């Protein structure tokens, strides 16, 4: 998809250069015609000549605006995908780093989802000496139709680990013993068509040997 967007940007860049050249040539032709009329001592352009010149000029302008509109649409789609990828990768890296260090002084390390199941919440214990706290990741609504992946430690307030985004739609966690597959799903619109994008990461909890199948 990235190669497709780059080829589109290159194409529209070339089209801009061609249209600029066409406008220059068209303007030069009109000026030359005006000089010829003056040299031949004619009073000016005929009505038909003016209508034809205006029609050609309007066609060129319409093509130019259409090309520029498509160029900006491709550029916007490219920027959306870049922002989405950056947020998804950061969230997956953050969740993976935390999960690898999950530990507890007693009891289970992984609290949610249950073994051999899929859920929309990842919850596990972390210990610092004798202090054990639960860390929870999930998708939360952020207002105005946007969503963010949040991280909550113990009873503290959840903190976002992604931007508040319309494109972020789902987060899934698939568990098997001490392994978890983290899946983040988003949606983008390209030229009026919706496209689903997903990123995933398989992570092992280092201290969950007793929870391996």
C-alpha cells in the first residue's frame, strides 16, 4: 500500500508539472494571437474566438483542480496510515514490554484473558519486592467518536498509550498459557472506500513458566 501511495504522489506531481506547462503555452498562444491582431490592425478578437479561448481555459482549470484534489486525497491517506502505524507500534511495544516483566509473589500472574481464550482486556500482576499491583490494558472511548488504548496500574486512573483516534476500532488478546497474541485493529478510508488494518505481536511472559500449557 505504501508503494501504491508513493506512485500516486509521483504521478500527481508529474501531472502538476504538465498542467503548469500547458497553462504557460496556452497563455503564450493567447498573447501571440493578440499581438497578431494588433499588428494586422484589427480591432480585437471576434466573439467566437473569445468563447473558444475561454472554453479551453476553463477545461484546463477543471483538469488542474481535479488533479490537485486527487493529489491531496492521496497525501491525506498516506498521512493517516503513518499516524496509525506509529500509534499501533508504540502501543504494542509498551504492552509487550510490560507483559514480559509480569510477576507476582503468589498466585497467578496473568489475570485476563483466561487460558485458551480471547478477550478485549489484558490484565496481569507485576511485583516490586513485596508490593504487587495489577496492570490492565484495554480500549476505551475518548469522546467525540474517538478511542484510545489505556493502561491502568492498580487503582490509579487509566492513562492513554495511544492518541485519541477515530481509526482505532478494536483490541484483542488471545492467550495460551504464558503466551499472548496482541492484536490492534484500525480502519482507514481511501477515496471513499474503507480498509481494515491490523497489527499483531506474540509475546511470552518471562516469569510464567508455571502457566505454560
